């Protein structure tokens, strides 16, 4: 990766957009940043670089919600999630960049469509199959290791949690455990390169600025419209990266 002023500005502006959306609706920054950044960078830089910033952010949220943990429910999911991170990391290290980006685009479009049609499907709060949760958590871990997107388990538990406090506290703890494990896995596999560290350094001020901006915008914007707009961005970003990867193999 050539660290030109254009690349630096591209990373900064993309992360500003992604973390502003996260600050406004509470999730979704990798669904925006990953497909957009993939237009100029490889996932072997994007995924570990974003993780460097996600670790302290999720650690802070976990501490704030430490009294909401559902230990017996979340620990099996965390273990299944960590088991998925290992093959995901190996795929990130050894797969073809254009193939990774194509799969990433498909994952992002699928998640965007799932969120767009969620209200059309019945929700059974507190009723789910334990084995299915483990399978979803494992696959979500694979996506986390490969793309830095651990949203499948979030989408699933958001529909089955008994209340928001249980969902938020458990998810923050799961994210923190997965982030720390993935950071160690990346380090062992030599993925924390100089380019990755520089990517993370550029992203820090972008995230801080975005949090300030989102705090100012939040009272002035309608949350439902924000979520719909974010979903449109997810889907368009996924489609664009699929087309670019398939046509140009880059």
C-alpha cells in the first residue's frame, strides 16, 4: 500500500462516515467502511487496521454495561465465535484479494437485505434453538476473522433477546472477547504490519471527530430514517465491490 496523501484522505473520510453512522444508530461501521475501503485497499490491511480501533471502543462500552452480562448464555457463544475466527484469519492471510472482496460484497448485501426486511418477519423474543445460536456464532466468527464483520450473531440475537439490556450487555462482552482474541491471532499470523498500524493511526482522529459529530447530529435527526439510509449505503457498497472485483479481479 502506497501511503500517498490521497490514500490517507480516503481512509480518514471513509472512517469518518462509518463511525458517524455507528455513533448515530449504534452499529454498522464495518458494513460501510469495509466495502468502501476495499475499492482502494486489500482486506489484509482493512480488517486488522479497523480492529485496532474497535478494541478500545468495545472495551469502553463493555465496562459501561458490565452489570448486564448474561454469563451462562454468552460464554458458549463466545467460544463458538472464537473457533470461527481461526479459519477466518487463515482465509484472510492466504486467499486471493479479489475473491475475498467478492465474498465480502455478498455478505454485506445479505446483511443489508436482512435488516431491510426484518420488520416483515415475526420475532420470537427469548425463543431460539441453542445449537442454531452456536452455528450462527461460529459463522459470524469466520466473517469477523476474514472481514472484521461480526454482525450475523448480532442480527440473530437482536431478534431473540428478552430485552435490550440483555442484548447490549452480552453483545458488548462478546465483541470485546472476540476482538482481543482476533488481535492475538492476527499478531501470531504476522498480519499487524506497518501498513496496518498506519491505517489504525489515521483512523483514530477520524473516529474521535465522528463521535463528536454524531453527538451533535443525533438530537436533530430521525433515528428510523437514519437506519434506512444506512441500510441503503450497506447494500450499495456491497454491490459496488462485487461488480468491481468480478470485472477487474482487484
